[in-house]
C-alpha cells in the first residue's frame, strides 16, 4: 500500500510528466485534465488526492462510485464514470455524475436520455471506441462510431462531449499510438460531418503506462490509477 504522503508525491510527479509531454508536443499543459482513477482504493486515498488540488475522480463500478460519493460529499469533486455501464445502472448515477466516458450503444444512451429528462438534467457523455480491435474490450467499432453518434445525438438530455478509448496493453507504450491516432481520426470525422450540435472537444485517452504517447496524439483527459495509488489488488477469491 502507498502511504498518503506518497500519493501527493505521485500526483506531483504525474503533473510534471503531463506538463513535460505537453510542452514537447507544443501544447498548453492546461489542455490536459488529470483524472485520478481510484477504483478499488478507499476514501483516504481520494481524500489525499483532493488535498493536492486534483478534483477529477474516475471510477469503474457503479456501486463503488455511489458509495464513495456518499462517503465524500465534497462539492468540488467531478465524478467520472469510466467503466462499462449497463442500462439498468444508469439510474444510480444520472443525477450527479459529471461525465460518463463509456457510452457505446443505443440502449444505454436511451436510458441516459430517459433519466436525464426525468431529472431535467443534461448528462455529459463520451462515446467509447474500441480502437485496438481486442475482443475483450468494450466500445463501438471505429467504422460504426459515426452512425452511433448520429443516432444518439438526437437526445436533448445527453450531450456528447467527445470520445474515449483504452489502448492495447502492450509492453511498449508506443504500441498504443495507432489506437490513439484512430480515436483522433474518428473525432475529426465526426466534427467534419457536422452531426453533433456542438463540436466534440474531448479525447479521453492514456493511462499509467501510455499517457505521454496519448498526449502526443491529442489527449485532453488522461485517466491515471496505478501511478497515483499503486498497483491494485487482483480480485481473486481466497
Ligand atoms: C483502471 C482504468 C484506468 C487506470 O489505469 P492505470 O493503468 O492504473 O492507470 C483508466 N481507464 C480505465 C477505463 C480503467 O479501467
């Protein structure tokens, strides 16, 4: 387990690395948001991150994000849902979630629209694209992304802010580059096609082992877990 003061140090290191990568890519460091991915870690870890001034928190599981928000009712936190989202779980987060990164089918979009309308709230979302072609990964295929966005952009209570992807987990982070380039290409296609009311602005791509490559390829949101909190325990029954 990482000690609290280590979390602060880790955040600082990551911020430095983000800044360096941005400058190298000729980008402003403010153009990339650091999302601290706290899945499987407890409240204390999130508290430590907040104390460093990072308020973007990412979680993968509905039950976990709901519990953590109840335990840490800090209005400054922006809650990002980054895991696979089942339609029947949308109701638990629709009222307060700041950004859902993982919309990849019409059904979940319809449910978000329904809950958003009931709450009189516009829910911000990203469309998750499977850029690596790995069967184990969620996300719409790149070549089907335009069509999906065309369908779901008609919903007034769901606002598509951009695209998200998970790179392939290969030894060399440079091997994620084609996946990130694919996401950027689809992003540009969507904006050129004029099928969204407001142009897409976000590319959520890059994790602990490949975020500098993602920044080179235009990422605006990096989702970092391990490099902040340490390695996660595997969920094995013992
Ligand atoms: C767990 C997770 C992350 C963070 O991964 P690390 O490699 O620990 O930084 C980012 N995005 C998604 C979708 C995740 O599930």
